[in-house]
């Protein structure tokens, strides 16, 4: 077999291999290239190779990097994967094409207001604090049904669930739990899997994987 020519090629091959093992179509898995902390000069080569879906974790950083790139490449999709303060909801809805970090009632209210005001409705994933970690974002598993009900009532387009499992332990049980929670709540979207574990996430049903360092190299 030939060596892949780029980190993007290598990640795509791994996605295809994991999808084959899971008997899934790799076209059902969206690769989100997480470009946080990386300058435009390092993002453009990936765009040139055909990558169109990117993710950032901070609204301000994304505002500095993406409006110009989105103007030049109108088919780019930008996803917010980091925690969102309610007072930045309008900025986020204006710039991003999807939000993966909806995790509390006050944010649902702020996003609904922003979407109404801007006349723009973007897909939202509800983030679950799947390892019940104190310092992590995401709603508690016990609070999920009520939050999903609020999201649905507020008319936010509900794409699915998202999680960031605890670091340094096997992620598979957490991915399996997120998949069960999604199925129990009638949701098909699963945003799970990062550079170290996206293949595992794919075998457990991930529809959106968020990959940074495997594409861009380590962050400082
Ligand atoms: C940074 C980040 C990623 C990507 O992490 P890598 O390990 O570099 O692939 C994925 N999801 C979220 C929420 C992140 O903040």
C-alpha cells in the first residue's frame, strides 16, 4: 500500500478502515477539522486538499480567522465545539454553521433568541458531561431529558448529542453510553471522537468526529 501523502489523507484512510470494520459507509461520517490555535496559513492547505468542514472552540478566535475564508470558500461549514457564553450566542449564530456545546437552559434561551433575531437556524448538538467530571462542560446525564425537551420546545434544530470523555482512560464505554442516550431520545447525530480515539468512536456510531492534532500537528 502507498503511504498517504498528507495527514488529511492518513486520517481519511483511517476513517474508511474503521467504517469498513463497523460495516458503515464512510460518507455517513463527517470529519470536522479542529483548527483552534492554528493560523489561516496552516488551514488553507487543508482547504486546498478539499476539506470543507472545520471547527473552532472560541468565538473570538473564529471571528478573527474565518469571515474572510468563508467569503472566499462559500461551501465551508464552521462548527463551534467549545463552551459558549450566553452573551456570545448572537455572535456564534452569525458566524457558525453548527454548535456542539449546548449544555444548559440559559444557553438554549439565548440561542433561540439569537436565531429568531438573525432569522438563521443552525443545527445544535447537546453536550453531555458523559464522565460526570466537575470541570467539564456538558449537561449531567440526569438533566438530559429536560434539556432536550426545552431545545425542542424552543425550536432549535436538534442534530444530536456530543461528548468529550475523560482523558487518559478508555473512551469506548463513554461513547457507547452517549450512543445509548441518543437512541433512547430518538436522536441520530453523535459528535464524538478526537485524534486519539476517532476510530473507536466510529465503530460505536459517531456521525461527526472532531480531529485536531492528527491533522494539524500538536498544539502549543
Ligand atoms: C481541541 C478539541 C478537539 C480536537 O482535539 P484533538 O485531540 O487535537 O484531535 C475535539 N473536540 C473538542 C471539543 C476540542 O476542544
